[in-house]
């Protein structure tokens, strides 16, 4: 089996043998659909009949930066150290595709409650973030780590230049619901790339050793208890983010509600 995998990998183009290339390409694709969705998200939720309070609740619950998104990442890192990196990157893409499918279903049926499991699933997809960071570190030499992270980061933010325009264009010319199938298409390409070309970098194997799983609870406690001397920082930082996010959501959300003449484009 090892020889077969080696031969298969040897036939790949040189540029696809590099994990950093795969990670950058998939980060670029994720940046495209996430920026497209961010443009239409608020008016889309409001057009389905949800209130501003519901919009805030959905944003806080999950999505790309909600409570589920935050709490799942320590668990993702802990599991990636014990079960390998690649499985979590692969399954996160599957979960994200399912989330966009629920977003699409909400638009087709005009029932906003389908968005609830959708935002939870997108939050759960953040399980792959620690694994992707570890893959970046383990795919380059120690002297190239800064460069590796910068390449992936640039690939992530670069779509912010054009993807919001693309998302708005699709919503105006077709419907806001159409943005999510386009996002699914991009994520399917990303799933293919990681499943086919991404190489595992961890020597970890699936373990059933009870001792190895015994520290799970202590890890979860460490992830929410501030380290000594940083209690004030852990209190102030979320408070400032909360105030800023609340003001931004209120200002942009009020202007995002579609007018009667524009409602058709958002359905």
C-alpha cells in the first residue's frame, strides 16, 4: 500500500506535490465564497422574514465567527493531534457544503429557520482551522514558516478585492439564494483538492487508548480559563469586539433590509 501511494504521488505534477500550494488554493476558494456570502447575508436573512434580533442571534450562534465557531476550535486542535490533520480538513468541507445547502433550502422554501442548523454547521466547520495551521507549519521548513503563513493568509484575503462584487452582482441579476449554490461549487472544488492532493503531515494515528482521551476535559477547561496574568485581557478583548460588532450590525443591518421594489431579487 505504501509503495502504491508513493508511485501515485510521484506521477503528480510538481506544483501539486506541495501541501502549501493545496492549502493556498483552498484558502483562496474559501475566501471567494465566504466574501460572496458576507455581502448578501444580512439582507438575505431579513428578506426571509427574520427580525434584526434574530439576525444578531444567528450571527452570534455560528457562521464564520460565532460561539460554536469559537468553542469548537480547541477540540479540533486536540483531535487533530491524535487523529491526524487531513481528515478534519476533508470533513470540514463536507460540513460547509451541507450548510450552504441548508441556506439554499431556506431561500427556496422562504423559511428562515433552516438557517439555524446552517449557521451551526458552518461553526462546526471551524474544526479544521487548527489542523490547517498545523499542516502549514509541518509542510515547510522552520526557516520558511513565516513565509508559509503569509502565503496562505494572502490567498485567504485576496478574494476580498473582487468576491464581494461578484456576490452582489449575482444577487442583483439572479437572486441572493443563487449565491449559495455558487459557494457550494467552489467548496466542492476545494474538497476535491484536499481529498486528492493534500498529504498528511502528522504521524498520529487513531487511538482508542483511554489514557490518551482522559485529558480531554482538562484541555477544554484550559481553553476557557485565562492563563495567569491575562484575566484582564481576556475580559477586555471580547468586550471591545462585542461593542464593535453590535454597532456594525446595527448600522449595516438597518440599511440592508430590502425595499418592496427590491424584494424579488432577494427571494
